[in-house]
C-alpha cells in the first residue's frame, strides 16, 4: 500500500487536503463541497439539525460558489461551507474510498 500524498489548498484560515490520486483523476473538473442540513434526533419537539458535508465531482460549478485552487485542482464550495472551514481553522481531507468520495475533518462551525 503506497503512502498517500496530499495536495493542500488554503481556504481562509483552514485547509483542504486532497489525495494526489484523486487530483489526477478529476482534471478539468471541480471538487464541489456543499453543506447539507438534515434533522437529527428529536426530543420534546426540539430537533437537532445535523450538518453534513456533501462532496461531488462536477464538470461545472454553479454561480454563487466560492472557488479555490489553481490549474491543477479546482475546488468550489458554498458560503456556509467556507465560513465553517475558515472559522474553525479546519483541515478537511478528501480522498477516494471504496464507496466513493470520503471526507474527514469537517465539523460545522457557526
């Protein structure tokens, strides 16, 4: 098993680390990050909102997204995701797993 090497992209006060193998695989495409909200466990009518980070590979990123990276790697994300990574000084890692893209290190910060 080869050791992973990471490409680092600065996002405000945080970083996104993308597995080098994934970078070469998605040339000319965008790695798109969006924060999705869903209701978590409910107690006494109060439901906790759980925020998940969705990652996808797309040919184009929609207007209103924030863009990071360079000619080798293109990352797009919504404002909510950016604010969380920046404010929490998070280091988010993205790599290809057995069941698709895997993300670690994201904790939603308001």
